[in-house]
C-alpha cells in the first residue's frame, strides 16, 4: 500500500516563504506523477502543482511564478517551495500520487498552511 507523509506546514506572515515536503513509501508506480493540492475552508480541493516522473511541471495560475515543485525520484520525495505567500494561500495542503492508470489515487493526511499577520 502506498503511503504519503507531508511535512513543513505552519504559520507564516504575508510575503513570507514556506517549504513543504512529501515522502512516498510502499509500492508506488515507477512512472507515477506527484502533485500538491489544497483545500481552503468552504472551498473545493484544487490542484496547486504537479510533476511527472521525468520532471515536467504544471501549475495553477494563482501560484505560477511564486511556487516551485520539484522531486527526488531516488528518494520518492516531492517538494513545494512557496514564496510571496498571501492570505489566500491559507489551506490544508495535500500530497498526492498517481496509480498505474494515471489517477491521483493516493493521498497524504494533509498539512495546514496559514498565512496571516
């Protein structure tokens, strides 16, 4: 069974930075894509950034230029560097990975990111 464990969430002031990491364990598909999603109170869960096994990235328009996703395939770890944070970025951030069929079927527990002065 695939297990994802996020870390790095916390409280940060507007304009600040935060770095998230997610380590995958278990029988993850070798070509699995990985990504970060977020869900704010009263809103749906939306894609933030994704990255394929060969490093191709995609970002939500709202975070493009501010966030950077990266991965270390040897360690089965994905990262999210978040800069210039604003209160609208406040949400629970979830790490996710695709199964053999390309669906994001595996999810972490989530880590809270709060941007407030």
